[in-house]
C-alpha cells in the first residue's frame, strides 16, 4: 500500500532477482559483518568493484528525490573521491572522511561512483 517508496518496491525487487545464497560453514560463531551500509533507503548501492589498492562503489538515487546519504564501510579507507563512469577521479572530487562515513549528495536518479583508496 502507499507509494512505491513506502512499499519498499526497489528492495523487494532486488531480493527477488538477487536472493541471498547460503554457504555451509563451520559451526564456529562468527560476528555479523557488513562491508558497506547507506543511511538512506532512497539510495541503492548497486555495485562495489575491486581495484588494486582500492574499491569503486557505484550508487544511485532511486526515489526521485534530493537526498543526502552517508556511505559507511568497515574497510580501511585512506581516501575517498568521486569518479566518472569510467572510474577516473573527477577534478575537485575529493570527499572528506568523517566519523559517519562519506557524505554524498544526490539529486533525483543521480548516479555517483566513489573511489575508495585503501590503507595497506
């Protein structure tokens, strides 16, 4: 009921098309862990790709809104910067690393690619 945003249609579609797969593991208890999280349900983290000493994360705004979202990661990030769709760093694209993560501003349906340079 309600709007597609209220009904979480995008999340349900991802769950249907990309279901979680279980993998047998040892019986040892492992703490919960997530590489990335995004503070806004309007922003979808579409992909994260490994590069030498870095990760490129691609996100998009899916609700047709203007929103500020925080990208958080448990990876050891040394530097964050916006990059183009060819994954080349953008001029003036440096993003400050803050306690809440990396602050990203989205306009309706905007795609952002973020290059996260990792500490060694």
